[in-house]
C-alpha cells in the first residue's frame, strides 16, 4: 500500500497533550489520524460532533482562559466567607 505524508499545524502544547493521551492508549498520532480518516469514510461524517456554544458559555470560557493566563488581574480569596464579603460590598 502506497502512503503519503500529511502535515498539520497544531499548538505545541496541544500536540504534547494529545501525544501523551494517545501513548497511554498504545497509539501514536499517525495511527489516530488514520483511524479518524477511516471513520470519516465509514460514517460519511466526522466521527464526533462540532458545535458552537451559546454566547454566555463562550464568554465564560473566554473569562476562564483570561483568569488562567493572568491570575494576577483577578481577585483570589482565602475562604468562601471572604469572597462573599467582597461580592456583597
């Protein structure tokens, strides 16, 4: 069987995480991509669902990502009581 090379651009961190997840299953990226391609042919569609979240969900996801990247710009609390005092003040 003749093969061809497929190149894909991917975030470095994402690739490292996917490589680790696949390795834990005894797979590599090439095997996973080939399996996905075969499923696309078999099912006639992507083997997973793609969707766009509602605007509230997307905003919450953007906010969570900002908090993750820049925790210094967001308050943190030692207790729930301290947080509630700040919220209610």
